[in-house]
C-alpha cells in the first residue's frame, strides 16, 4: 500500500477519534437552564461602572444590576465591589432588549430572607430580629431583611402596659399584617388634645430572639414570637439545670413570682417552686408575708423531678426545726400563752409557737367533771398553760390549764 494511503487512513482515524471525544464532552455538559423570574443566583462581577454591575450568572449573556437595584448597599460597599467578586442576585426579567437578564441585589436579599424564614419555620430554629416600630397590635421587626410582625401577646421584653399607655397609633403596618376593620377608627384620624410621648420609643432598635410562627410569601406575611423563643430557651436552661442540681444542696436565687400556693424562684435560667408549706416552720397565711418579688435569697433543693422537669425548693429547711431547739426556749414548769387550735373528745390541742402544738388532756383542763373540752375552752381561745411534759423525739408537748389556775390560786 502506498505511503499516501496509509497517511490518509491515519488522518481519517484521528478525525473520527477527535469527533468522538468532542461528542462525549458535549454530552457530559449540562444544558444552560432557562432563567425564570424569581430565581436567586450567585454570579461573578465582570464589570462595574456608572451603569451598574455586569454579572456572569452562567447564562448566554451577562446580566446587569442597575444602580436602582442595589440600594441596600451603602456607598462604601458599592465602591468596594471589584471584578471577580461574587454577588447574590435576583432575576427580575430573564431577557431584556439588550439581551442579558435584568438582575437585582436588593430583591435577592429579601428573597434569601424569606427562604431563611421558611427554613427556620420547618426546622423550628430561632432567629434574631430588630424592632423597627410599633402598631396597635404589636411590634414590627426586621429579620433577615424581611419585615415581620410580633403580636403583642407574643412579646416578652416590651411590657403590655406600654401599649395601653400609648393608645392606638397609626404607624407603618408590618408586611402581611391584617388591616384594621372597616368599623375601626384609628387614633391618628382623630384630633389629639395633647401630643404624648410614646413610651415604646426607647425599644426601637432592640434585638429580640424570635421563633417563626407563620410564613406566607404570597401575602408578604411573617409572624414571629419572642415568647416562644424565650420559653424554649428557658426550657433548655431548665433541662441543663435539672441535670446539675442535687437534692439537699443550697442554691442562690431570685423570687420571680408569687401565687397563693407558693413562690417561684429563678435559680439561673430556670424556676423552682417553694410551696407555701416550705416557706417557714411557722404558720403562713400568704407567701407575701415571707418573701417579695425581686428578693434574692438562698434556697434548699428539696426534690428534683427530671421526668416532669420540676424543682421543689424550701426556705424553712435552712432554719432549725422548732422541735430541735424547743429545750433552748422552754422547760417543764414554764407557763406560756397558747392558742387553742382543735378540740377532740380526749382533750384540746393548743399552739405554743407557730409550728409547735401540744395537747391539753381533758383531765388537765379543769378539776370538775366534764363530758367534752368545749365546756371549758373553744377553738381560737388564747389561754395561759403550764408545760408539764416535753418529748421532742416523739414531737409531743404536754400542757395543763388546771395547774395554771391552781398556781394562780
């Protein structure tokens, strides 16, 4: 075979291999996805001038971000943008008469925020938001570039009294907040006699920890809760504290609330309850007699219920039990004032101290024959009694009325 024929065959074979390699390369390349309005894409700045930014987003033509679509950037940030920088953009129009898509940095920030809110809602995770202002129903906040709304009932750090003092005001409504009903007349539409300073003004700019309750992008509606975020944080703190606490130890705390059945004490992120029966060895009519809100004190850890996440505390366990020190205060033969607390067939019980009661046996009430103690004393009577027996180990105190009368005679 002539050399020329061999060379031609080699060239044909090489061309075939080249075409096959090119075909495989083309097959491996993903087709350029068609742009749609609302797409949020990362791009690389190819040019920056007075007309805006020209950005490569992997499309057939560079997109442009006009100056009016990057107002969220301050002057220094705009000047600092250089060729090669990556920017996040929102597709406003997929195609323009110039050929490239119209992009927006401002809207990309907002869309990213909405996506972040949606993810936080699904994951039940927390976010931070800044108070921008207030309306009649709650606070307007900015979260991840989105204007959201925290209803008054879901606010913790802004006292509800502030809303009552300020009264209804006509302010900028949060995105997605329902407009006032047709029958409602807003305060700003009425003539005010005297302008009042809004007590909530000093709250503007405050950063809140929030949980997302609802996200509706179509209605530009984002509802958030500070209360839920705070409660979740306290629950986590309480779970950690319960693991750390040991029954019998003494902790410092602060009284955060008082109810008819006891006082709540914050031990550092979690509350424990001091039941009214654990406030004092003495009889307590109301917890306010012993503690007050805001008071700092030491408490005894009585019980820790990990399963139900409850902490029982005590104040009286930090003081000696009256029966343990009764010999320091009283001796057999002493005459004391006491209050009759209960009548039985065999005698009457009388309280010598707030938490120490003794028995006046029916035979120690009077020298005369009686059928029931009520013939001599009644509940609530204050009488002078002689101590005739002290048995602290058995928690028993023997008292006598007739011996006191005999001594007086």
